[in-house]
């Protein structure tokens, strides 16, 4: 069974953390992953940086620009991760935009993920329709879970369609926004969280965008299986580096 | 061979809608409605009326006698430079503002490089009384001050794009991010034949008035609708799309696309996408784009801000790949000299973008009887400082 599915069966609310690979320093990738697992994080999204990240706010854009300058590429990332399964057991997901994967070759990219022990991908600009028509069989061949996003504007019909294509979890974007732009959840978001929870989808939901502290993490996980933190964590490592991750995770979990 | 968009939004292998889920409702709303709206008699009536009374169409088709003598062929200039706001850009913004109104949108966003599309968007927003926000790279804001002032006079808010290289590509990213953050009340007026389906097709349809007019104007002047060649400069490719549209399936009409070579194809400072680009995804569509081997989008260079884009519209990528269009690339130096030449021979100062199309005559020989129509896509007022600096006038 895929590590993501196994993790989703655990009887607890999940904390997933996004970080940009090769940031702040090119060789921080593996240390970041190891320290996140040590400090109680349940799942990790490894950000493969892209020059033009359309769905991201300034924090993740800046970290991506810096990581590319540091020399991060798909090839470098795969090399850094080649022994990761000797030390790390939690699910690992690569999150990145489509063009770098398309240039690598989608089949070669997926094969490499399987060899290394990456469990899934999140590709914000590969729509579910194109995935379904052109790439689904490749993902299945290499045992990878592809995670799709829904937003408050996604229609019920489309959510049902996305649920039928998904085989891991659904990434619920908390509001109409790019990453790192919200602070705190209002009535509108709570209503949206409840609406989705009441749809009884076959895939559990994990909420992302706008989760930055203990309060928002608790709010989100009242209605969903887990929550994803990205920009707030990237800000933390920008200031403090990757050796004191516990000071960040402690404020979220306790 | 079909050169138009197919029902799935592709031109051959290029096009499509590679967009984050956050944009899906907006783009889907447009896709479902754009053909229906364009076909409505009420839309057609208002669009044509505004093109005539506000833009000043039809734009003349002018036989350039002295330029023709110089290159020993028959050159006709389609005078889009005489449109209100000085370029072809307004054809598209008129169409899209009418589209936005019919979709109930109250807030308009746009990206701009040199500022021509920004001015054309700010103009139609003033005309319709709609809020207008234009994203422009911080570097472009500094080097295109007159157009920034124009947009402000027209009531638009100009927002600096501070990310990445702070030019057109990044302004487009910021406009897309704005749309993600404002998914209900906002329409994004893309200025070129790029972006997710249906944008390339919609922009092409609004610019198609250019070749529609060339057909009857040529018929009036020389007794036949089809020239031997149509020529246009290409950045994203909106003026080219309009110039080619009604000739795409006329095999006796040659299509010539002129890209910006910048300092030279092999100089590392170029925008010749058909030569330097590879298939990839940019701003929501699959097309040819300039990128590193790892798939990071690279920064192009051209003296002309309007051609300074790392991609090309998917229709043009298809025309290049199938060989339907011949692609030529022209350096900064050749373009500047062609601009000066047209000024002296015909009394018309062209935009530097357009000068690239004119410089093609230096390298390509036509028969004396060939009829060659060049889209004179914009006027040179906005480029005066560039011409002054270059020629030390």
C-alpha cells in the first residue's frame, strides 16, 4: 500500500509541511526532510522550484527564485533524494509546476520517483482533465498518487469528478487566493469547510493555503483530515535555517 | 490541414488550457460563452460600431510606391498605426470589454510590456466606466514613462510587478495571480494571442478584422482578394494572427512571420522563439518557448518591448511546425534602420515592432509582380526616444 494511503488511515489529524527544495541552501533538502520527520510532521511536500509559479505568493516565489539560483533542478533533486528511504519513512510528495517535469519527460520523472520512494505528485497547472486523458496510466504504472486541488469556486459536479479520479486525498485550497496571502479563517471559509465535509467524498481532504499557526491548524483540522503549511514554514527557514525546525513545529502542534 | 483551433482548444499539438484549478471556473465560463456571445447580433452591432466610430476603421490599405520601387515588388501597408491609441491592440480590447460586460464583470485587469496593450485596455475601461488595473514590470515602468502617464490619465491603476525579471512575463504572472485572488467579478484582458484556451482563439477573432478588410480593400484596388504574401511581426502574435486569419486556408497566399533576433540568434540576447524555443508550457498553454534544459523559462531580449516575450502564441507554433508560415528573424540594428528607411521613403514613422517586419525586405527577394501586404501594426511615437538614442538625432 502507498505510504500516503497508509498514513491517511491513522487515527489522527495530519500535519503536512511544504518546503522549497534547495532553499535556503542547495544542500538543505535532505536535512529539512529528516528534521521534519523527527519533529512529528506526518507528510512532506517537496517543492521543485519553477521560474514562474503562478499559484504562489511572494514567499514561495522568492524561495523558488533563490533555489533555482542555488542550482536546483529535477536532476539535482533526484540525486539528493536517492538514499532518502534509508532514513525517512513518512510519505513524500513532490509539488511542482508542469513544465520542468514535461521537459524531464513525464514517464522518466515518474519512474525516478518510484525508484527513490516518492509517493505522489502535486502539479497545480496540470488540470485533472488533461491528466485523465494523457498521464493517468503513467502514474498508475509507477504507483504514484496524483493529488488534485479544489477551491471554494469549484462546482459540486467537478468536485465529484475530481473525487472519482483521485486515489489519495483532495487538496482543499482554503480560499480564492495564491499561497501565503490569508491570515485566519472567517465565516465564509468555515461554511465552505462544512459544505465539503458534508459531501462525504471517498477521498479524505487536507486543507492548505492560509494555515500558519496553531489556531488556523486547529480550525482547519476540525473539518478535514489534515492541513498543509507552506509559506509560514518557508519564512521560518529563511530566518532560522533548517536546524531548528522543532521551534516551528512545536508552535503548530502544541 | 486545419490551422484554426479545434474543439478541444488545440492547434495541432499546441494550445490547451494548462491552468491551476483556481482559474478553472473563470476560464471555463469564458470557454462556454465566447463563441455564443461573439455571434450575438447585438454584440456584432456594438463591436462594429465602435470599431468604425471610435477606433476609426477601416484602416487604410496603402500602396507604398517608393518602398516598392526600392525593393522592386508591390508593397501594401495595412495602416493599423492609424487606429485610435496608435496600434492594432485596440481591436482586441474593444472586443474583450464588450465580452466582459456581457459576462457581468465589473473589474478589468491586464498585463503590459511596452504599455501599448495597457493603454488600449485603460482606454476601453474609461469608455465603459469600468475599474482597470494594469500590471507592468517594474523595469518597464521605468523605461516606458509616457505610456504609464497615459494609463493614469485614463483612470487606470498601474501596479508594478516586482517578481522575477520584472518585465512582461512577470507582469503576466501577476495579472494571473490577481485573477486567482478575484475569481468572481474580474475579467482578464490578455493582450496577445497567448494564454489558456479560449484566449488565443478569442483574441485572433477580434484581430481578424485586419485580414477581413485587406481582402475587400485589395479587391477594390487590384481586383483580387488574395495577395501573394502577408507579413507581420510576432511577439505573442496578435497582429500576426489578425493579418493571417482569413488567409490561413488560402494556399496561394504565403505567410511570413518576423521575429526579433535581438543582438543575433546566437548572441544569448534574442527573442527568436521559433528558432530558440522548445515545446513547453507558459501562461496556460502548450507552445514553443525559450527555456533552460531543466524547463525554467528564460528571459528574452529585443530592443522592442512588444516582441520581448519568451513564448509565441500556439497558433503560430503550429504554423511554424507545419511549415505553413515562413519564420524570419531580424536583429535590433536591421529593425532600427528599416524604421528610419520607411520614415524617409514614405513619411511614416513605424513602431519598432513593426520595423522588424519591414526589415525582412532586406533579406527576402520578391518578384516584381508579387503583391506583399505588411501589417503596419503600430506607430513610432512611443519609440521616439529609442530612435533618438539609437541614431543620435
